[in-house]
C-alpha cells in the first residue's frame, strides 16, 4: 500500500490519505460493466458508505486503545471519508482531525488548580505508557489553570516569569507579565495512532472486504428486483 503521511492543512488539521480501497472499487467497476449506469452508481455508493463506516469504527478503536483521552475528546474533531475522481475508479480513504489535543485531556494529576507538585503536574498519554511531567526547554514545570473558555488546561511558564519568581513578583513589572509568558501544552492527535503502515493496511483490508461483501448484496438485490419487474 502506498501511503502519504502527515499532511498539514491551513486550518491546522491533519490528514492521512491511504490509497487502497480503490483497488476493490476498480474490480467492482469491471464486474458491473453491463449494468445500467444509475443502478451501478447507487450500488457502488451504498457499498462504499458501509466500507467507510467500518473504517471509521476501526480507526476509533485503534485511537481509543492507544491513548487515555476520553472517546468524546478523541473523536470530536476527527472525520473519515472516501474521496474519488469523477468516475469513482480512483480514490482514497482520508482520516482528518485536529493537529493535537490539549494535554490536559490525558489524565492529569492533580487535575484541578491549586496543588503544584515540585516536579509539575503529570499526565499519562498512552494506555500502555508511563506517567510523567512534560518538560519543555526554557519552561518551568507544568501546572493546571482555568482557560478563558471556562474549562481547564495544562500550561507552563517561561522560566523566570512564573509565580514566585523574581521577575514575576517585582512590582515594577507589568501586571500581566506572566500571562504573556505562558504556553498551553499539547498532546497527540488521535490520528497519530493511525500512522503505522500495518495499522492502515488492516483498516483498508477490512474496509475493502466489507465493500465487496455489501456490493455483492446490492447487486443481488438489484438483479432480483429487475427479474421481478
């Protein structure tokens, strides 16, 4: 299978495109050459919809088994579709989603503002990974703070500008100095769980099998209706 990895779009969404399902579509087009165009088109579309639904379920399962974030957060910005050329013979599955999730969604400890462990708030990103406090060069230990939107986020101050620092506590400094030197920490996008080629191949193979199976049913139902008619 040929695959193109990360494609970053202008709106900060990421796409993975996996050409593979098109082979099953090509075989189907050849098998349906004698069928009336409109019937063939409807049968292909319905079978493809079933295949894409299966691919979506598989992709969600992989992401959910990989990361600790809740399914709601993992998939609220994730979509899967099949894009093809005009005659439907060339196409690819496309997995699209936000370029990352707030690190706060990966089991922060402690999860509310107030307590500030010396080493910083820890998170556990991978289901089978370890818990640790994320470290960024030039930044202090991570801490939890309420965001403008009303929910919580995980942040870090530029070293020397946080609460309790000499600069941050100096009265001659601007009141909002610390706000201008804080950054929110990000975790992975659920789509990163789909990066391994073997994972993509399993999803494509499953989707292609479902496509073929449902197309056969569509054709059988169509032939039966034509015979009755």
